[in-house]
C-alpha cells in the first residue's frame, strides 16, 4: 500500500526547515520549534491539518512582524520543492490577508517551488478586482509555474480548495486569463486551462461549449485543451458536446458481452472485465467507450464514477473486443466499502449493459 501523503511531513523535513530558518533568523529556537511541531497529537493529524499546524508553529517561533517573517521565508523557500513546500504559501494564506502587496509577491515566488493555488483563493474573495488584474499579469509571466497559477488559482471548483462562488455564478471575468494561456508552450499550463474550462462546464455547459467550439481546430494546443476540457460533458452524454467531437448519441450499437473475472472480491483486490460491442448501423461510426462503476458508500447508498476506455472507429457489423483491469485499493480520493457494486458499459453517453459484483 502506498505511503500516506501526510507522512511527507517527516522528521527529516522539519529538521531541515528548522535549520534553514535558523540560518536567517538567529533568535529562532530550532529545538523548541521541532518539539512544538511534533506535539502529542501530531500522529492523529491528517494531511492538511499537519500543514496548517506547521504554519502555525512557524508563526509562533518567528516572533517578528509579518513582512519580516516573509523576508525570512523568502530566503528559506527555494531550498524546498514539491508538495511539502506548500507550507510557505499556506503561511501567506493564514497570516498575510491584510497585506496584499507583500503577500502577492510572496505567493508569486513560492508557487515556483510548489503551488500557491490554494493560498491565493482567500485573496481573490477579499480583493476581487485587484486579484483579477494580478492573474492577468501572472498569465504573461516568464515562469510557467506562475502562469499555471494564473489559471489554477481561479478555477471555480478546484478540488479540496476554498470554493469561488462568484466564478461559479458568473465565470466570464476569468475568461481573459484563459484566452491568454490557451496556446501556452507548457503542457502543465494548458492542462490547468483545460481543468478550469471543465470546471466552468459543470455550471455553465453552454458557455463552455461556446468556447470549445471557438477554440477547436485552431491549433494543436487548443485541440488538446478542448478535448480534455469536455470530458465532463462527454461523460454526461451531453448531446452538443458529443456532436462537436463527431459522436452520435443515437448510434445503434449492442453490447453483446460483459464478463468480469471475479463476481466477489476483497477490498484492495482487482478484477479484469471484457466487453464486446457490435455496430448495428449501416454506416461506419466513431464511438466513445467508457465504463461506470457504482461504488457503495458508507451510508449504504451507491455513487457512480465513470472511467474512459477509448474512442474507436468501427464499421457496420464490426464487433470490437475490449479488456480492462480495475483495482479496488483505497486511495486518498476514494475509500471503498463492502457491499454490492455495479459495473456498466457506456457508449456515446448511454449505458448499455450492467453486471453486479460484491466487495468484501
């Protein structure tokens, strides 16, 4: 089983953080800081709780005004990379909301070593006009991490983040940022643009499809973006989205077989399934094949999640055979529960065959 993400905040990491802070702030008591981080309830804290706890300990032990704290963290931050370095933007989120100028500079710097996508959102809520201007500037920054922040930070439905209700209601203010980034040279940035557009499609499908239609066929960069951004609408079987990608929701196909290797398996296990799909129409068609799993929840109800298999061009009376493996190991984003589950085959947005199985 994979190591829990919360364990990334290790003793080695905190020791290193304390030593680097000590180099730039002589009054910093490294041992006291380390002891406070690893208090008697540290082991019970989850991922975000650990990050926030470290943030609070930093503030407690660097007993100087905010701007001077940021100066120290600005020197320390480049020594840390990746997820754990998000403690630095988290510090800005918690303690810098009343100092916009200093905080914006810090978020711009810190995002280049981790990501300020979560930390920037309270600033967007408190300073909407100023932050929209800032995101326009960030979209033109030379560093691709900063350009990604320009779009990722304004996502209306960024997972595990503070919701931006105003952009859910009206996303038009953030569209100029996406326009600036739609042909960005970095795939990392373009993926963020696609995810932002996918967020928009959940509340404003017609607006999202209008943008998809405008960008589709213009460049290879925008073609990749619009396909990735439309995945939510395609999974829903949105007729207009299907048509944009040459998928006919009325195509006549039949699932002639759906077999699973195990009808009863334990949580953490896996099964293989095979499906056969026959085209009944007299003309060739492109079909998008997915499978939907109805997972049992802790409350005894089912919640479905759809997974893409692929897109295929098939001829009249042609039958295609598809095999896939699915693992039922617990993830950070999904916990499995025992009970009856269902797997279903979906073609061009329509569910055509089902099989029940049991997780124990």
